[in-house]
C-alpha cells in the first residue's frame, strides 16, 4: 500500500461520490457543487498520472468556467424546484444494480487488459507536447469548438431574454 495508491483510492471515491450525489440531489445548485467535487478529484488523479497541465486545465476549464456557465444558466432560466422524489425504490435499485454490473465489467476488462511495456518519454515536456499537437494537428477542431461555445452562450442569452419578454406580457 503506497501513498500514491491511497491517494488514488481517495480521489476515486470522491469522484464517484460527487457523481452519485449529482444524480441524486434535488436542488440544481447542489448538483453543480457535487459536480465540482468530481471535477477537482479528477484533476487530482491527473496529477497522480504526471499530467500536471491536464490537471490545471481540468481545474480552470471544468471546475471554473463550465461550473460558472452552468450557474449562469440556472440563474438565467426559470425552473420549477418542487422538491419531488427522483424515482421509485425499484428504479433506484435497478440503477444501483446496473452501476454495480457496469463497475464489475469494467474492473474485469481492465484487470485482464495487457498494457504492454512501460511508455518512455511521457513525462518529458508534456505541456510542450500537448501545445504542439493542439496547435499543429488539431487547430481547426480547437477553433470550431470555441465558435460552438460562443454560439451556445449567445443562444442561451437570447432564449433567456425571450422568456423575460413572454413573462412581462
């Protein structure tokens, strides 16, 4: 039992717990907070994998920007929070059974997977390697993604304004 193994186990439990809480909580803001726990714990797992740049991007983009966009979306839209239950006990039991079965299949699949030899040179200048790959091979998808996010943001603002006009009439 090494410290890295214990840290991975704790971070994995936090990620799973945040995901489970996000699906089972009733208030939307509480769901977003649970999702932040998942994002931050995934960043911790990236640090354990020596992918510090990806961990920093995970914290900045997902834990920061995406969460803020989700909170703005919650504030800009009208939603009814009646606090009703999310499902019957049978549905919850089936969801738990499906989750356990999926986890078992994934565990068996990963346990029997042959990863081959240890990779060489992954830790050398990984931020530089990501930057070169992103801005040479993947510059068009990167820019299209930014345009798509901008269009989605403008569309959300337009829809929110349209709802305000209909409510005022």
